[in-house]
C-alpha cells in the first residue's frame, strides 16, 4: 500500500521532507498547468498518485490548465477528459481551453520547441486564458474575502 501524505497540521512534521516541500510548492501556487501524456486512454498512474497524496484544500479554488499529448492522432483528448474530471475533484477549476498535441514526435522537437505554428498559437491562447482566469479569481477573492 502506498503512503498518503494528506498533510493535516497534526501530521505535517511526520511526513518526509520531499513530500512536505512538494506540498509547500503546490500550496503557494496561484494556478496550475497539468501536462500529461495519454496512458492507455487515460491519466498516467504516476500523475494520479502524486496528486492524491495531498489534501484538496491546497488545490481548491485555483485555476488549472490542461496540456495533453500522445503519439496518436487524438492528441491525448481521452486523457484530457479524464484529467479534467480528476482535477475538478481536487477543487481546482479547469479553464475551458485545453492544449492537445497529437503525434507528439512530429509536433515537438528534441528541445521541446513546437514544430508548427498551430501548437505555438494554441499554447499562447491557453496561457492567456489561464492568466485571465487567474486575474478574475484573484480579484473575486479580494472582493469577497
């Protein structure tokens, strides 16, 4: 059975330093960009396991963008749908824009740069939408407490 590091104040000192540091990074984040491959038409177990180690309160109410990719022609869209539901269960708010990258080796070079302008355009659109949602959520939290 895998250890869970749901970090309540009573247990925060009992968890390994690496998990405590990861929790701090996640907690301090204003927004998230989940990048996932498609693994048997769904989310990879490693990503799922990493996320479920932490309480949902550190994700809750923060905007989240999804980037999914695969070697196939669907660009990770099946994983994106599963990931959208999974991320919502943590309390994070997924933005409507999703970046799909199909046939990844043909679209992304070895240095991580896009090989076609469509991917670059969609990535910029995703970041702009995430930035907009972050600003809106931040303003709303300030206005409503």
